[in-house]
C-alpha cells in the first residue's frame, strides 16, 4: 500500500520496502538479490513510482548497487501521537518505473512522512542525531 509523504513542496506516495534479512550463512548475495527483486516486482504492482527504505549506513553501497539512491537530507518521521523525530537510519529510494525521478527540493529532498504508524522504528547505534523539523538539505 503506498504511503503518502511530502518532499519539499511536492506530495507523492511511496511503497515502503523493509524487513529484508538474510541469515549470515546465506549472505553470498544470490538470496538477498532474489528477495530484493521479488520485493521490487511486488512494489511495481502497487501504483507508486518510488520505493523508499531505511538502512544502516554501512549498507548504503549495497543498496546503491541495486538501484537505490541515498537521500542527502534528513528525514523527519511522524510518530504515533504526532511527535516528529529525525530518522536515525539512512534513507534510500529507488524508481519503480522508467523515468521516475525523486522530486527536487533541499538538496536531494526535504521529506516528512507519516511512517511511524507504518512500522519503521528507530534503531539504536545510529550515527545520526535526533532533531525536529524538516530537512536542512544536508546530513549532519
């Protein structure tokens, strides 16, 4: 189900992709690639032009090799009760269809979304500091 969000002044909907986990003994790459391709195939049927995911900083290069792009801006996420927090993980997006581009605004994006009710949670050990408000267009 696409999730509505704001990127600068643009409104769009994305398909959240998460929960990709492969047992350490099976991380030769082929299983993770197959899972990610299946997730992309399903996401393309849901009507959005973009997929959005969060990952640890060390995993960004892996996802970039598979078509994702890192957002340079901080991502503010609305939690239950309306509290805003800066997502402590890296935010990555991928086009689901040819020609899909991420909206311009504040560097890569200034994004605020109601994702807190959708499942992504803060993760301990992040190198990003919590804050409030929208993107400043750069990463701390």
